[in-house]
């Protein structure tokens, strides 16, 4: 196993908290909290408002002692898609806001950190755990924070398809797993000598895979797959679309028509059929609407290909954030990505005289479909952050919030399936192959 070194330390997002900027966007119902978290949530819900001067003193009472207790051995992490409250607060308490690629590398980049507390979705925390050393722990503020894209590509859905394809194509099959997959699916990629990719490096990873002259099985986002295939010169009509979710699990090559089997055999790239509900609300008409009004349109490549093709630019969360934060005063940008991100970007851009709108925010005659936030990621909120830090400092962190490689948590019930030690070690070995490949190819490119 090659050792991993990186230089990906997440820089500050540049987010500022100003006095009249609400800390919180939406309260969660009390029964959405784990039992251990409810006393903290009750205190929070009883606060008279969500302004910084009210919320911050309450948080400080718990968070400051926890930070003092752990010192530099603790790192707080959040993703840009988190509701505005967490990205603002995590940085205020010395933590980092990052995209999924940067998040995954934090344990490797910071061997001195022993406890990571992540406010984002489960697969992101699990990716950190896969690359973590034995003396590093990863905790998630809400283990039920899933990703709808990943929910249609669970290991028990993808594995039967993988078995079908492996039987037909043998060693020719190479799996590329988008970061938005569980460790179990990343391990499948590693098993084939494949790689993980993120939206920031998908083009480089697919270029690497094409150079291997093997058949690519791209899991799980069909839209990112179509976009990166287009950027890589792969004709759209040569792609084979495998179904997603349970349908994908049931699909058998023997049941395909002879014409479909022939297309499958000729396809350089097979795309699993999942998608992100947040990124598929955008339409080419939205791009046209804002373009006609002088806005520069930038989108995430999880959007449909016709939207990406129509936009002025497309790229990862980090790319979009950097474009907003470095825009000139007076510039106008329409952003097609997750709603909390756009709201955070709009607030921060306004401070520098830049106007940001949500790409989907157009009059109904133009086909409006309100851009939405990632509801599952937003299951992390200030009471979750306060509670987990206080409990960890007191040595009572709930085991459900500890993230080990291979953990699968039911996003509705919170039930968790955890692998036995030996199975976990095998998973880590395979998933590390795929993650390490991604890091090496990304750095080389
Ligand atoms: S925005 Fe979409 S792809 Fe990203 S974490 Fe949320 S559901 Fe998953």
C-alpha cells in the first residue's frame, strides 16, 4: 500500500458573521434528536431568537470548555452545503469548511489531530475514517445525515450489478466510485484496481481510467457521469445507462434484449442510474433566463448535462465558492447548486458588492422550480454540535455517532450495521486503494 501525503489543507471559506445575520435557518422538531441530544435541543429551542448575540453565548457555554479540554487534538469540520449556521459556527470555533475531497484528506493531512467531529453527511465522515490512523477517531454530529444520491446506490444494490458485470467482463471491468458512496462501494472500486473521484477531479480520474483500456463502471451519479464523459470526448450515444436503486440491483444482463446487450458490450462507460434531487431541479431555460439579464451562470456537474452545457462554467463546490468569493464588485452571478450554499454565498458576496442569485429562482413562466437545500445534510444543527462536543469532553459520546469504516446507518430509523473487525480491515484495505489512487492521480494532474 503506498503511503499517502497530500497538501490539501482546507483554507478559510472567508465567511463572516455580522450582528444582524441570523445564525439559524430552520429549527428541527424535538423528536428528530437522539435521546442523548434532547436536553441540549430543548435549551436551544427555548432561546428567544436565532441571532448571534443570543445563540453564541449559549453555545460558548458548552463549546469553549470542550475546546479547552481537547486543545489541538480536536478538529471540527463542515461541508459547504451545511445550513448557514454550521459553516459560520464551525469556522468561528476554529474548524474548517471544505468540499468532499478536502474533507476526506483531513485525517491524513493532520496526524496530530486525534478527534474529528464532522457536521455533514455520513459518507463524508466515513471517508475520513477510512484514511484515518488507528489513533484517530471520527464522530458525526448526526449519523442520520445521509445523501439521497448515495441512498440509490447502497452496497446491496450495486453489488449484484457489479457481480453481473464482473462475470461478463472479468478483469476488464474497472469501477470508478464517486465520493458520494459508502465505504463498501468504494471498496468495490479498490477491488478492481479502480478509483474514487469527486466533482473536482472526475475529469482527471476518467482520463486515467480510459488510459487503462478497461471498461468503466461509474457509480452512482448518472449526470456527473454524462458530463465527465462529454468532457472526455466519449460520445453520449456510446454510454450504457444501468438502472439505479433496487431496479439496478434486479437488472440481469440475460434479460436485456440482444440490441441492448450489444450496446452494453460496446460501451466504454456504464453509468449507474442515481441522481441528486437537489441538483436536478435546474433546467436549460433557467440558464437562458439569467444569461439574457447579464448574469454569469455557474453550475455543479451533478446538474443534468443540458444545463451544464448551457452554463458559462461548471465545477466542484470549491470552484463555485472561489468564483463567488473572487468576483469583482458589481458582478452578477447565477449559481446552480445546493440551496444553503447559494444562500451562504449570496450573504457573503453581498458584503463585497457582488450579487448572487439561485439559478432556479425565475418567474413561473420560465419554468421556475425553487432551488432547494440538501435536507439530509441539514439534519446537523447547533444543538447537535453543542451536544456532541459536550458529551465527548465528558467521555460520554454516544457510540452511534462514532464513525467506523463500513458502518451503514439507516437514515430513517438510525439503525446501524457495523462490520466485524476482520471484514472492516478488508474493506479499509480495498477502499484505501481507490482513495489513494484518486489522490495520486489528482496530484499528478
Ligand atoms: S446535495 Fe445531493 S449529492 Fe450532495 S450530499 Fe445532498 S443529496 Fe447528496
